[in-house]
C-alpha cells in the first residue's frame, strides 16, 4: 500500500496532503514511526563512543522524524474534523503513543547517559542547550527512569491507561454535546432573541436536517446568547441544565467515573514518583512551583471578588423585583438580567456592536496589529488544499519579504469539532539540522453565518488565539522541543492574553471595527460604552473562573489513599470556598476538558497567573506607546522568539527589567476596591 503519510509531501509548503490520506493509512504509518524512533534510540544507547551532548541529546532530539511529521496531522483532525473512524483510531493509538514515549523516557540505559551529562555538564553549551539537557533529564525522571524496574513498569502502564481514559473523556464530551438539541418551531419561543442569534439557529437547524425549525446547542457560542436574550425562563433553565450536565447524564457518555479513575491513577503515579499528590507533581515543573503558591494567588483574588459578586446579586435581584416578579435569582437568570442592566446603565446593546465586528475584518484587525508591532505581513493563499473548506491559509512574511511561516484559521462551529478555541501546529519552527519554518493553526467555534458577526467576547477569543499563533510563528530557537509554545503551562498564556488588550484599544478599534454593510468605523460613543463596561459583571466572570481553578486543585490534591467520587469532590471544593448558589464553576467536572483531556491538570489557574504577567507587561506598552517599536521588538526578542529556551521568569525580567506586579490585574478586573454604586461605571462584560 502506498501510504501518503510516509511519502515526501510534494505540496505547497509541504503541507499534509489531506485529500490523499485515508483512515487506513494512520496505524501503519504510526507503526513505522514507532519502529524508526526505537531503532534510533537503541543506536544512541549502543553507541560505544564517549558520551557527548551531540551523540546523546542532539541525536535524541533528531529521532522520531516520522512521528513528528504525522502525529500533528491526526491531532488536528481528531480535534477539528473528527468522525467515528478517526475516534476509533485515536482510541487505538493514544495508549500506544503513551507506551512508546514511556519506553523511551523511562529507558534506564539512556537515562544513565543523560544523567552523566547532567552531572558533568560539557563546557561550551549554550543556554538553550543547557535548557534542553535539563528538560530531557527532568522528563526522564518524571517518566520513572530513576525508579526500580517494578515501579518504572507501573508508571509506564499508568501512562498508557491514562492516555486511553483522557481520550475517552474528550470523546464523551463531544458526543454528549452533539446529542443535545433544543429544537424550536414556534416563533413565540424565540421571543427576545436578536436576529443574528435566530439566523445562526436557523442555519444550525438546516445543517442538522430541520429546515423548518431553529436549533440551539450547548456549545458556548449557542448557549450564552440564548441565556442572555431569551425571555422564556423555562427554556433558559432547560439550556442551563443541559449545559451544566454535559457528560453527566444516564448514557454511555457519562464522565463521572472516568474523571475519578483519571484522578486516582494520576495520584498513584505521583506517589510512585515521590510526590504527595498529582498537583505537586505537575506544579513542580511550573512557575508556580507549589499548590500553596497557586492557592495564595486564588485566595488573594477570591475575597474582593466575593464582595463584588454579592453586590451584583443584589443588583440582579432588585431588577427582577422591579419588573414585578418575586422569584429568587437562579443561575439561568444571570445572563438575562445582566444584559438588561448593561443596556440600561450603559445604554449598550451588544446587538448594536456586532455589525462592527464582522469575522474577516476582525481577523484583518489582528493581522494589522501584528504588522504595526512586528512589521510582519499576512497574505492569503487561495485554493490551498486543507482538511476542510472552512480553513483559510496565509503566508506570513517579514517586511523584507522573507518567509516566517504558514498560518491557518478554522473558525466555524460544526459537530465534528470539539468545543472551545485553541492553537496548534502542523509543524514547529527549528534551526537544528536545517531551518524549518512553522505551520500554525487557530481554531474557534463561531456560528457559521453570512455575515458572521462577533460579540466582544468572541473578538477577544480571536485575538487571544492569534497571540498563541504569533508565539508559534515568531519562534527562533534551534531545537523543536523548545519551540514556540513549548513553555511552562503558566507562562504559555502570556503571549495570547496580552494580545487581547489591543482588541479594545480605541485607535485599533477605529482601524478594524467597520460596519459590515456601510464600511463606516465604529462611532466614538460606542467605543466609549465598550470601555466604560470593562469591569462590568467581573464579579461573575472572576468567580466562575476561580471556582473552576479551585475545583481543579481539589481533584488533583487527592492522595493515593483517598476514596473519592465526582460529586463529593465537586461539593467539597465549592463548599470550601462558599460558592454562591447563583453561579456554577465555569466548567463542572464531567466536561472539564482542560484538566481531564487537555494539558491543564492542576494547571487551570495558569490563565489568571499569566494575567498577572500580561496586564503588567502591557503597562510597558502603554507607558511607551502601544505600538512603540522598541517595546514591541523587545517583547518579540525576549518572549515570542525564545520559546522554552530559557526559564520564563528570566525571559520576563529581560523584557520588563523587573518582577511582575499584581496591581494591574486587580485594576483590570475592578478588584482594587469594593464596588460601590458611585463606582459602577468601572464594570466589564
């Protein structure tokens, strides 16, 4: 069988030939990749010559070229355009990939060589080479290479089992998300919903085979506007319950026991590796270092947040009563009455804003910001073959025309795509063994409509993922293992979150926020309204985020001896922080993909940790000018280009010349002082 995955790709930019790749190609290609890399590792171990950085570390970095080429292809599809056949392949390969990696990084003969280099570091190694050596050594220790054979084998088995369970968790969330449909046929049931929301629901219904109806799903881009605008309280409750019970229903997609098994096995693995909990195991490799440090940050934010959220509850309850109702505020009422208050107090109707945020113009706005900061240009490649017609592809070049990389966007919601938004890479940047430019993807879940008009949160999401994209595109390191976003988890959100600041800068809005019909720039009064609401509803937004962060820590602060159930873990976590009943954590356990099928276990706090960095770093831009060339060049050279080649705090200090301060974060979220009636204009959507 001719297998396109194993051939040299004769395509523009050596892009994967998705149209030629069939499901039957994956497993044989991976088997060939496993075999090749194992042979390369065996050769490193068997090399009789004196151990050097080159014949050990660089040869290990060089190994696995087939897997490095084909694994991202499968990864992109299983996240963005999956089907039953691909899910089956993913379920088959996930434990085999974990077992393969474990066999390499727990190889005691290889570890002996790596340990020897670590203890007797060769002269003349660059900082990047020292970092690569250190990371490989730590990865091997954390894979069990320094354990006795019995314990090392158990760690390997746990890695394999966890890979299967984490894959199953993600499949269950996607399955249960697709299973729920709120199908409405009576137009009175659409009361209160804006035309853009109704149009998107009509398009979704047509795509699902209900041409005469309207369909709402529990994807965030569907459920949030429904909760914000629908006058039908019973339907809001139905949507809320469906969303917060995703993968926690009486069907085969229930994740409650899966989550428990994942947490239990992670705790066992941590104990074998010498850690009390999985949180300690994970955080030992992050900027935060310990769960105490994480909790200290969360606690510092929690207290002022609760002052604010209780005032928001009082305001919403007063609004309910002012309308002649006497029911108690419930979670499914929050968005609806918050939107009413936003419109009343700030005269800001989100539907009035949306016509100025047409998807392609927002994307061009992000491109223009990157050009003004870094002098780079994005040029679309038309008729470029990809895995789905919704994907747009761009060449990214320096001002002098030299190629930086390829950037792809895949923005529209579809049943074959997992929920959320993310950046990944089909190929990462490296200079080692010949320069390799990156192929970076941004994936989102915006409702497919013509035109596709975004709300402010969706605009921020686009800019956020674009920041991750720049981190991957502008990387300039030697080794692929340290390239782009291959940094500590609580540092990786700095480049993404700092980009969100430019999205709402008045001079930037005037450039890209143009009415989709008239081309007129967004009026100054609308910009003023957007800025006036920067901290509106931040009690809610910060509470639901922090609650999810505490929930993550509760799951992963379990020891190997703890007997747990999903409901008990969640109940205890929320009781400990006294979470108000009107708000649920942003993600409940059964659909918390960040921590059970993503890379954020004991790490969901990373967004707020990085927000300390991004709000502080943006002060440098504001002080010098938001498009100051010198500041932008420093950020590019010290943060974006460096990847994981140096320790994050070193990189941050190189940019700012100091340690980060928390005050800019507190100010941006309106938490420096309790909210009062006279300071309500400090609020944010």
